[in-house]
C-alpha cells in the first residue's frame, strides 16, 4: 500500500479544475500544508487538483482525459479494438488479468492517492481560519472525490481498506485490512448524503463544477450497484420529480421526427459544457486541457494518422431496434438483411458510423463524404490495404465525434465528458423501482421518456421479469460507449454468459459492379449493388473467467501489506 503509507506533498504544479478558474491560477510549486492553508486561494487550488483526479472518460486514466487507448466498450460486447498493444487485446479479452498486469483496469494507486489527499485536505481545512461558506463547500467537494473513489474501488475490487484519516508512519494500523464491500457502500451512501447538503444546486454553479445534484446522482448509481434498490429508487426520484430536480431534463426531449431525434441525440455529446441533461461532467479547454478521442477514433479518410480504435460489434448493431420498436429478429419488424441499416432506432445513426453514413461536415482526403466500409476497399472497412487504422468490424464509433474540428484533429478536442446525465438517472430509477415494486406506471414512464426523446415507440408494462429485460435493453442502447456496459454485465451476473464468445463484423462486397481498379466507381453505396455478409473472426474472441467478477489486487500492494487478502482465483 505504498501510496497509502507515503506522506504526500501537496502537489500544485498544475491544478486541474472542474471550471475555467484554473486558467487564472498563478503557477505554484510544491508547497507545505501550513503554507497552503494560510491562503484560501492556494487551498482552493489544492482542492481543484484533488477534484481534477476524477475520471474523464478514458478508462486507463483517472483525470487526464479520454484519449485513444481504448474505451471500456472494447472489453465488453460493444466493440473490439484492433491494435495488439491495446490492453483490451493483450490482457483483458484473452483472460489474462493477473496481479502483475491488470490491463489498464487498475485504479488502486490513483484512487488511494486521491483519497489520501482528500483526507489531508479535510483535516487541514477543519483547523483553518477560512470563512465558513468556503469550508462547507470545500469539505463537501473533497468528500465527493473520496466517495467516488471508494465506490469505484469496491465495484472493481470488492472488499477494500477504508481510510477516513490521513495516515502517518507511526500509526498502529499503518497496514489496514479490507473492509467488507457492504460497509464501503454504506460509507459512500452516508458521505454523499452529507455532501449533497454542502453543495449548491447545479443551476447555481458553473458548468463542470460539483453540485448537490451530482452528489445525489452518484449516490443513486452507487446504491444500484450495492443492490440497495429502495435507496437507489428514492435518490433517483428526487432528481426526476422530487425537490432536487433543479431543472434537469432530457436534451431535445420531444422531437417531431426521427431526423430531429438523430440530431438531438448526436448534438448532446458535442456539448462543451452546461447541457440541461448533464449532471456531472469534465470540461476540456484546449490548449491547456484537451482530449484525443477524435484523433483516435475518426475514420481513415478523415485523418492522416492513427484512429478507429473502437470498432462496434455486429452484436451491438443487431441490438438496435427497428424504428417501429421491434427487434430485428421479430417477424413483423420489417428488417431486410440486404439493406440492414434502413429504418433503425435513431440512436443508431447518431452512435454508429456504418457503410453509407454521411459525414459531409468535413471533407475527406479523397472521394465522397460518406463512410465506405467496403471489404478491402482502400477506405474505412475491414481488409483495407491502406493502413492499420481502418475498422476491423465494418463499423466505427460516431458518438462523441466532433465534425467541427476539421481534417485530422489532434490535441484540440474540447467536447465535455458527461460522466452522469439525466437519462442514466431515469434508467436507475426504472431498474431500482422495478426490483422493489414491479413494473408500475412510473417505471414505464421513466423508460418512455427516454424512448420519446429517441422518437421510438413507447413500451407497455408486462411482468417484472419482462420489464427487467426491457430496462437492460434500454441501458444497452441509450448509454452505449459511455463505460457502463462492462460493469452492468458483471453486476447483473451476465458477464460470463455474454462475454465468453466470439464476436462478429460485417463484410460488404460489390455485387456485379467493377472495382475502382477495373474502371468501376470508387464508392458504391446502393444496397442493391452490394452483398452484406456477417463474418466471424477469431481475433474478436473474448474470455471472461468467473474470477473477473472482481479485479486482482495489484501484487505490489499485496507485497507491501500482508494484511490484504487476494481476491479468489488470482
């Protein structure tokens, strides 16, 4: 537990803030606690540094931004990542997670660093002479960070040490044992309840700053994972129809057409901050802070370097319903395997780059402004001879891609990472309330609010079990690529069934049309001139051993603290 037992300096070399305030801070070097807590602006800079460690999308980094390594999607059934060096391929998907290599899933070190800094901050803040208003808000913010990391630690590792005070080397319990995860969840619940009372409403703070609603929302998420469904339902409902709603609503809640729904859902994820639906988000302000999602995931013809790192699976594509609300395998759905991308859920078009997707906002390096997934077609699709950056499945992520950045974006992406949004709260409420009281009208309405925003037909109530499946389906589509699916499958007990599989892609070939090399057109988008064949590739296979329910505790932590017990199977 080296990060727990080390006395950390209050590093303020760069205070990453939740707002643009950090751009106005004077540069500071390493400062002692006595200096920091004599000056309220320095104390706030230290707090900003702590809050800046909250995760911002890319799974392997708690605060640096969501870059091009990989999203959690690539270790779930949502997507594959093609590069061999990506941890999802080298470690996680092949069943090789171990205490020496956690495949970029490990947060133990970073989490306990943030926890220790939060504890140090809270202890020094208590004895400071700062004004009471600042002390209340600052204490709530530090406790939010601490609660976040305990939630994230326990959902990954299970039982973990619970430390609520900064340790020193002469402490008797310098090597703590683990606290049962049920007690960790109780601590998180108690902390976030107190935090909510100390923070202002979302409408009263700047975009990206912590708020009362962010504390309640995180608490609702944590209680859902703890299977404390009644608590989760009550918390979520206070944000939906209760006293703490504070104007929260779905963005573009009532579209009048499928086209409007596509635009609304797509634009939601191009927000740079302050969207009505967003409860907690991480802001990016280039050049001081930017992310690399666009550089790492844009189609081949729209950039000149790496990209396409998150390639959706055919399994995900097939789970998008038809516009009439029926699954593609249902007889009356109208699905046509010779024209597979017609008349689908509007969220499909806003989330997925598929063959024929229009991307006319930015001029490609050559050819027409449409995504070309033709097999071995020298474009974006599988088998391409151009380079190693095309899709391996026949699909790319469209969600989050910002066309305003122009050709080959690098170091300029500024879309906010929306960690918690109102749609998730509706889904939390629906799932939790259904588990407590069954498929009530309120449960159905929560789901239908999301479906109406997508211009999809409303669902009707059935049995509790039937509603459970409908809610899980809605989470799969509404929250796609937002780093939920891996955890959802584990908490539902479905991961070993769903993830021990080989996944598929789409092979698209010309049907009676000459290739460009033989005098034919460069691109063919007419489905009648194409053949669509679902293909299986051993490289898409996935292994999820039972032991993956919890991550292994890192070996260096086990070596440093003999009171820790390794998780089963490692």
